[in-house]
């Protein structure tokens, strides 16, 4: 590979504020898509359409499995688009334009269609939504490695992104349920929520796509391949990258386990509000307790990372989240408003869990470029996004399996039910001890990450 094809880095250059702002706005899309379906989709299926808990979990998981299948392909195609056109923006625009429609359709299914028809329609609409989001997200995650080669500037870039991401989680986590209640009934409420949220997500994605051209201006054009590789070769290329990059394996494993932990808590939040805190509306307070401290803590994690390194700061954040989640187990015996305090501590740690690994991923990509070949950022981020998707998908699955195993009673809109004590206990454990165990396992995986500042700035 000739040296001309290598990205041109200016490690000391400071990123323009406009570039950082445009990139950060994309987290309106990622925050909304990651938060709202994870928070309310399983609940929408079980308590609005009357779908059995196990079937609801399988529906959410099936759509996420589809993500895992297509993300590596989109990553490889994004790399080819960069080589052919000089920008990754085409895929990002397509995702931004199509997602609002499919997102609204996901929550447009009325209970009158029955559980079976409703489940099928939700599955198809959510599959389409997932495809649109992947078209945007995979190239979006690849951009930081191409926007700057500076270790600290990547932390700064991703720190601001996470501030917007945290605000988006608050906006969608608290505002989504409020929009649902704004309708004259649950059916119209869910539809209103789907339309409004889909539009905001799409706008954020479209704005962030503008940074693709800024990233392309820093990368020397590569020669596109004469014949596009086969699907098999695209997957094989991703697995080769996974095999040769030990830092990527360690970071991806850590991130997957943490996505699983946070996805489990996210999917269980509405059930905790309804059946442990005894108020469906309490989910808004749960999100305020989680995201409020996280919004304030993100600049602090950026500062800590500058002083002691991203990997050490990441380990501290992971340990803090583990302790906070484990403490909520006490709600099995003594449920009460004190849960909000534990959630707030988890929120402080959560800010670090979001910003630090995303700032470490570009370091891994640039390290691989120096030791192997450039032009494969999309291949890495395709597998990264697939791993994140697996975590969040299985989080919802774990919750639905726990609900099914403990005898959770599903209902349709307007009906009421009394849950057995075992189901309430299962809800608490899926929100506390299970995420804590997964987070502890991620700390073990993180100990195998070997890259340091000196390796990146060499």
C-alpha cells in the first residue's frame, strides 16, 4: 500500500467548534433511537398490544439480530463509498431521510388488530427502522478517526458528543412518555410519540451528515477496487481486522458487555416504575435521576481522561456503575424513593461509559492504520455497531425472559392486572444485580486493553 493513501493527520490541530457542534448533534439521532425503543417498545407490545412477554422480547431481538447481520456489510460499503466518492455522507443521508417514517410506523399499530397481527407489523416496521439507523450510524462512528489524529482532540470531540447524547437520552426518555400521555388515549399517544420522535431523530442525523465532508477533506483519496468484494469477503475482512487488532477485541468485548448491562436496565426501567415504584409516570423521574447527573459529569470525565488516560478513567467509571447498580438489589425487600439516589450515582458513571470507549475507538483504528493499512474505519465501526446492537438487543431479551420465567401478566391498553411477587422480584433483579454482574465482567475484559497515549502519539 503506497504512503499516499494514508490519512493525513495533524495531531496538534484543534478541531473547529462548528465541526464539533455538527458532529455532536448527530447524537440526537443515536440517543433517540437507542433510548425510546429500548424504554417503551417491549412495554408497548406487552401492555398495549397484549403480546406475551417472551414473544415481545423475541420481536425486539429479531430486529437487533438483523442489525448485526447488516452492520459489517454497511461498514465495508461505507469504506468503498469513501474511496469512490471521497465522502461517507451518501449512506448517512439515506438513513436520515427514511428513518422518521419507519419509526412512526413502529408505534402506529392499534390494539384492535390483535396480538398476532400487531406483533408482525411492529416487527416489520422496526426492521426497516433498524436498517435506516444502521445506514447512518456505522459511517457516523467511523468519522472521529478521520476528523483528527490527536489523542486529546478525540476525547474533546466525543465528550461534546456525549453531552448531546446525554441530553437526548433525557429528552427522549422523559419526553417520550410525556408525549405518549398527551394523546386522548394510548393508541393516539403512541402514534404521536412515534411521529415526533422520528422527526427529531431524522433531523439530528441529517445535520451530523455534514461532518462527513469535513472528515473526507483530511483523508487522501484511495483507489477504489475494480470489482466490489463479495458478501463473504466483506465479512471475512471484518473478522481479519478483529483477529489482528488485540486492542479492538478487548475494547469491543468491554463495550458489548456494557451495552448488555445498560440495555438490561433500560428495558427494565418502565417495569420498575410501574410495579416497584407503583407509578407508570415514575419512569420520567428515573430518567431524570440517571441523565441529570450524567449531563453534568461528562466534562469531568473528559478532564480526568486528560490527566490519567482514557483507559484508567474508563475503569473507574465502570466500577462506579457496578456498585450503584448492585445497591438497587435492596429494593426487593425495601422498595422506595431511595432508588433514585442509586440511579443518580449510576448516572455519573454512565457519562464516562458513553464518552470514553467512543474516544478510544478512533485510537484503535488509527493504531491499526499505522501497523497495517488505512481505509478500513468503516469495517471496524460496522463490527462495533453490531456489538453494541447485540448488547442492547439481548438486554431486552434478558428482561423478557425474566418476566416470562417469573409469571409476568401481559395486558392490553386500558386493562389492569396484578403481578405476582415473583414477577416484581424478577423486575428488580433485572434492573440491579444482572447489570452489575455484566459490568463487572466488562472490567475484566477492559484489563486486556493495552493501548496508551504514547502508543497513539508515537
